[in-house]
């Protein structure tokens, strides 16, 4: 029986993980955040009354076994005119939702067109928005305001979904049936925590027998996670999942090109690992991929320092194929030497 891997997060992070894992003979399912109200997705939500298509569309494309041309078509953004900034795939998926009357039916139909190898599951099919109350009382309304804010690292009182949505019943089932669950990488508040705020997700993560993996972001976002270390990410996530939920934490230990870091110094800094004595196994590897290029017509300013999909997939597949992994200790000193071995379950 094929091993089952379930990912949780937003569009770009899920896209990278799924694109790498798709090459292996496993059953894949992607649980996707559904509070996006920025860029093309936000405009279509406002004008058509549809659910946000962008993150879901990226996951479908990642799992597609169709031609390169069809995948490029679904990711194509119009550069000018009345459709400037819109992704063709977002428009197509939203049109399918309107015609079929169901967002999940639209996902199914687009998946058939693109020969999707796996399942893409919205964390909720209710229309909901992410809001955050900062210390001092300022309210950030919508994922876009939260994504663009430079005040979050001063502290916030509460983050929540409004109206509070009903969970997609398929989500808890996928988490419970998985062999491995992967959370991240992705926007800490907008992709990861927004998914965990939906009822049943955190509870399923606590109860599942799956090996739970957290992929730490490569870069911090200035004004939101300024100078965050790995432990800061874990502590923030575990406010919503409960303590000690993760079995394995994957952390990058590679430094990007100096020129690229100079460019990104205005946006944020590199996440530094400070986890050493934890219940979870911390795996450090070189995980940085080639720097991306801004997509013409994109209405959002996106981080172009991203994980290497193949390197990330290799590390996840070590866990999928052999079970949990443990650090190798130096026989003389008893200290971990940075390598790790597979423990068959």
C-alpha cells in the first residue's frame, strides 16, 4: 500500500512541497488555507462572490501530470488591460465554481483536466476572512492587510477567522489517515496559523498517529517575524496546535548568495536555528533553491528565496519511507554530529 502524505499550508509553500513529492510513488493530499483576500484571488472574491482560488490553483498545478504548456497556462498572469494581475487559472477555477455551484466540484473538474495526481482539499468551503487585533487595539482586516503589515512583531492580542467557518469534514479524515503530515513552509500568520484556526485541524494533529513534520521558513518578514529563530516559529505555531505536536523539524542551514541577501535585507533576515535540546528531531540541511523571478503582472510582492523542491522532498521521503529518524551521536563525546539515521518502525 502506498504511503500517504498530507501537507497543510498556503499556495507557494504547498506548491514547493508538492512539486517535489509528486515525483515519488506515494498518495498525496494538500489541505489548503482559504482566507486569501489579496491580489487576483481577492478581486475575484469581491466581484464574483467566489472562494479564493489562488492557493488551491497552485496546488492543483503542482500535482498536475499534464503538459508543461497547460501548467504554464494555469499560472499565466495577464500583464495589461482589464485583466492585469489576474491569473488565468484563478479565473478558470472561479468560473468552474460559478457554473458547477460548488468549489470542491470545480477543483475536481480542473484536476481532471490537468491530470492531477493527488487530492487538493480546502480547509473550509465557507467564506471567511482573517483578522488580527494588534496590541494597542488596531485591527488588521483581511489576509492582505496582515501580509502587508509591519507592526505585528510589536505584539498582537488575537488572530481569528470571521465569520468563524465550519471545517471541511474531509480535512480531519486526511490528517488522521496520513502516514506523514507536513506543515509549512509558508506565511506564518496568513497560511499556517489561518489553517490551524479552523476547528478540528489542531485536534486532528494532536490525535493522528502520523509522523508530523514542520518545515521552517527560510526567511523572516520584517515587521512580522523580525529576527525570529526556529524556536520562535515553533512557539508561535504551538499556541494553536498544542505543545510537542511535531516529531521532526526541518531547518535550512545554508546561507543565500551575498548579493541576494543584500537585496533582501530590506524585506527580512535569514531564519537562524536555535533548537538543540528538544523532544522533536531537528534536521538541518542545505535546502535553498534557485532564486525565483518576479512574475509579470503579479499584484503581490512575493519572497523569491525559496526552498529547493527536490532537496526538501528527499528529506521528507526519508521519513516517509523508513519512519522516524534519530540523530547520530558521536561515540566519544555523546554529542550529535549533524547527521541522522533511519529508525524502522
